[in-house]
C-alpha cells in the first residue's frame, strides 16, 4: 500500500511538468497581448506596450521563456500576475482554498442528500417515490446552475431575507487569520463564533446550488449500483435468512456498491472545482474559477501556468486519495 | 413487505439538521452598516487591478483613485481652463517650454509627510522609472526643478497645447512611504495594495474579489463637512441582477452595473433615483481606410449612409444620442455644431457603392469585442442594413487585447490573413482637449503600429490634416487653437474614416437619499466624487 502511494506521488511530478509545458504552449497560442494588459490596457501607447513586453521578457524566444519559467518555479517563484500585479503564489493561496471550500461543501451536501435519495429510489423501485425522485434528478442535472443561483438569491435573500446574496463572509468583517484558507475552518481554529456563523451563512446557498449538479449524478449512480447489487444471490439469501431490511441494505448491499459510489463522489469534487466558475460569478465567490477565466481573457501566462500546475496537482492527489479509500473499503479492489 | 425502520432512524438526524439550519440562519447576523448614515456602499463596475496611481489602468485612476490621490491641476468644463488642486497657480514661459507651479501650502499626505516641490520631483522619478500608468503624459517633461519648497518648474521637451490637460493624470504619492517601501520595484508591491495620498479618503482594507473599503483621510487639506461619509465600501459585485437586488434592499447606495432592461422598474421606485447624463465619450465604427474596398472614400460614405441610428436607438431603449463627428462638439468651443452630412439613406448608399464598383456579394470582416453587448449590438445593426445592400459582413469575435494586437499587426505587415474592415471603438474623454480625439485617432504619426502609435487603427493619413493638427497643438490660445481643430474636424468628417455612432450616456442609479451626485461632460463613465456626496437625513 505504501509503495503504491509512493509510486503514485512520484508520478505526480511528471504530471505537473507535462501540464506546465502544455499550458505554456496553449497560453502562447491564444490571441492577444499580455504586454498590453500589463502596460495598462486601452490607454497604453505603443511605446509603453513595447517597454512592458521587454520588462516581462516576452520578446525572447519561447524556449528561453519556458526554461526561465521552470528555473524560477524551482526556486519557488511562480511569477507575478499581469492582472492583479501580485505574486501568483499569493493569488493561488487565496483563491484555490476558496473554491475548494465551496466545492467540498457542495459535494458534501450532494453526498449527504444524494446517497440516501439514491437508496430510497433503488429500494422503492417502480413506486411513485422512485419516479418522483428520478424526475427530480433530471431537473437537477438539466437546470443551469446560473439560473438556479439567481432564483435562489431572489427567494432566500430578496423575498425571505434569510441568507446573504453573495460573498464568502460579511464584507464588514475581516476574514479570520489565514491557516487553511477555508473561512469556516479558520474561524473554528481561531475560536471566532461570529466569523464562523457568517462564513457558514454565506456558504450555504452557493454550496447548495452547486451541489444540484452532483446531487443528481450521485443519486443516480447510487441507485444503479444498489439495484445491480440488490439483484445478486447473496442478497436474496440474506433476506431469506430473515435479516432486517436495513441490515441487508447497509451491511451487505451498500458495502459492495460503495466503491463506485465513492469514486463518483470523489471525482465530482474534481469536476466541480473546474466548473464552479458560474456559481462563483453569481455569488461573488472570489475563487480559482473566476481567476482562471480572467487569466485566459487577459493572456496572463504566468497565472495560467500557475493555475494549471496547481490544479493538476490537486486533481491527481484527489485521485490517489480516492483510490486508497476504495481499497480500504473493499480490499478485493486491486491496486 | 420490507420494514422501513431504516427511515425511523433518520428522524433524529432530520431534526438535528433542521435545528442547525435555523441556528445558522439566526446567528451570524452581521453588524448592520447598510443604511447607516455615515457609510456609503457602492457596487463597483470592475475591480481595480491595482491601487498604485503610477501602475494601474487609467480608467481606475480617474474613476476611483482620484478620491485617494491628487494631481497638481485638474480640468474644468471650459476647454483650456484648469482647476487648482495641489497647485494654486501656474505660469508658462513664452516659448511654452517651461511651466512654473506654485504649490498649495500646508498639504500633508495621509501618513503625515509634507507635500512640497521635492515630493513632486520624487514622483516624477518614480513614474519615469516604472514606465506605466501616466508615463505617456509625464514623459513630456524633460526635467523637474525644485525652485523652492513651494515652487516647482517643469521643463518640457517640446511645446504642446495639450500638456496642461495631461497633468490631471500625474498624481502624487507620499515620498516617505515610497522611501520606506521601495524594495526592488520602486514600491510597486507596496502601493499595489496600500495607499498614501493627499485625497479625501484613504484605504482601510482591500479584500480581493470582495470589497475595497476606504475611510476619511483626516489630514486632507479641504477638511470635512459634518455630512461627509466616514467610510466608503466599494463592493465587487459582478452581476447586474445582484447589484439591482442589493440596491433595492438598500444594501448598496450606488449601483454601477445595471442592465438597461431594469431601468423602467427602477425609475418607478421612489427609493431610487436614476440620473442620465450625456458625457463626451463617443462610440465609433472604425473603417479600415488602408484596405480595399474601404480605401475608396465613396465606399466609406456609402457605409455611413447605411447606418440606421433610429433602429439602434430603439434597441438601446431610446438611450443613444447620435455622436457629433470625429470629435465631440463640446470640445471644439462654444456654439460649434457639425451638420449631419450622412443621413440614413440606403438608395444613396447603393448608388455610391455602384459608383465605386463594389459588387453584390462582397464580404467585409468585422471584429467584434467579446463581452461587450453594446458593441455587438451596433455591429449587428450595421450588418443587417448592409445585407440589404448585398454586402456581407463576417464577424470575428475576440477579446479587446486580441483585437488590438490584430489591428496593430495588420497595420505593420498588411498580412491578408489578418484582414479586417470594421471594428466598434469607444473613445473616452480622458483628456479635456480635442487633441485626445483628433490627434490620437487620425494623425499619421499615431498609426497603431508605429513607435509613436496611439489609436489611429484605421491607417488614416492626410498630410493637410496633419499640418492643421500640428499647428493647433502649438497654438496656446484656446480660441485660436479651436478654430484650427474645427477645420481639421470638418476635413476628417468629409473623409469618413470612422462612422460616429453614439455619445455615451452615464446612467447612475442611486438611492434617493444620496445627495451631491453630479456629472460633468469631461468625466469618464462612472467617475466617483466621494467628497461631494452625503446622505439626506
């Protein structure tokens, strides 16, 4: 097991190198001019753009630029964003955890609601509740997150006045001292009840909205896996033995269906991380999605590469974790 | 029948969840500052890239940073007349190569440092080293002399009537803060996210992606009225619908992004005031005069006659006053008007196209800026009318930086792969002088690909017009200069290198209890004068 994990982590390094090269090539193929953005946009004169280009080293051959980038990265310097003019490491440290917090909460909601709903649907297959659930799943997968978000704000903020319309924390409060970058966790660590409550209130709506994407998916996956398992001989035997239905489902059926369900949940985290940008925009959640989109629009090469390398690292790491968990749950799964 | 004891066990869990939800909803009630008398909340249009007045976009500089930092002089409604800010008076030498400014006494930066002639010199050095932001304006200055503590002299490379108007972009930062935090980048890292200026407000904190919070600068030289705002929260809310909801709820007092469709409902709301002001920014449809068939003036005039402004205005819900000409009339002196020589007339257009030998089926390439609905809309209206004339318009969508690069590269190489005929372009009244429109957009020297390039995208090159503009720029008397600019304006209009589309209308949406909101023709859209604002009791 340890050897397996070590091998996977070693492979990560190659993944990141490959991603950086790929992103470098793609970024430079994009039409546009980061030198102009750096120089100040529309208002910059041609001369100022030329100066910015020299300052950023964009007038050098591509291979040289890439090697210089690798050299700096090895020394821990990810460069400076052309848009925020800040160190990219600082940008990533701020924006990545924001998205992770949102997507983790979304996937948690999706799992907590989706798995029981999937079980219900599987166990009551063919009944009205199954049909209603499946319709609800379809709604969840089909409804654009963008629209759902606006409706949610309208209902819960404008009409009911229960929850805030956006942001990660009340804008009058300074964020808690940075430890993980998760406002909820950091508030908890700092023992700050007011900030924790505010962070939770701000997290609920965007996480719920974002979870609709995964909820349906997880529920359907649970339903299918469970149905498949419920048709097996050993389940029929267990029932014949007179075991309580709850025991049949949880101890026997679900345990065997768990691996694919778990893998789905884990991978949803990765998928949502990449696709949270719409939710981030609606709820003014300053996360990595918005940051990456801005980097693409402004040809912010260093930011794009920093983002891509970090994202691929996290995604690959996530896969390793899911695999290890799957093995722990069901040792018959070969690694 | 299977038992459902599975769900019996769920009931306590459901109860716990319900209680948790109620708790969370009830707790975390934030300190309520919205609607608080002395706090102003603004829904910003765009997050500033940087708070450094020497390294940010000029839009941010003029809109937001002008409340934190100040220049020596600013502009007034009348062209050629300037507002004393950090300088109280000034004189120019006879040859217009030296300007001497008398500085305001007793001014301090927010960190307590004195403002004086030496501070101006330090700021000059900084801008010349960083070469961003107001560099193009400041590099006109060859040298800065400290005459005495309260007097500074600028020596310029060459005389220019536009020089003084560019000085509104040159803002002063505290030399002490600069010295303490210079680092290896002339203090850019520090000034990016912190402030040390002479303006009415200073930065309290900036939470990226969330809010820029300013507080009163107690050392500000004008002093404060009892009704000035103590704090201004500029919130970054990127969605028009969200800004609208927050405005209606009173959580923000000024909304900078509002969709035009929402205006009728907002106008009916007694708690909201909608202020529409025309300002001197203009939208054009640029015509590439260096590429066939647009190199034939008859074709360009035909396209001008094919512009259906009424149709466009209707799409803009009536908020689209027709642009004046190459330069806004208001910049060319009192009483000046330019008659519309190109009324919407498809027959005339057809005739001109036939005369020029343009066959039906000819295709033009239009560059359309991604994310800008207004520019897309107007290009679509243009395309529709041309369709009726048998001329096809192909759209190529790209971001603004990409469009800039393509037009620049084409101008330099004439590569057919980069051909473009038409692009919508917005010119702001960043400087209060006709020079910023006519010279920067239509002089041979300002063609985009040249080292001296500015915004002559269309490759317009008319030596007679060049001479007029050069002479106007050397004429220090505003009246005499005006006459020359007017002549140039007329000549450019006759050549039609750019169809004047609309004048920009600033639509400010505020809570009704906000007082002091004023807009000037020389302002950029969404400019904020925080010092002037207050809340009615």
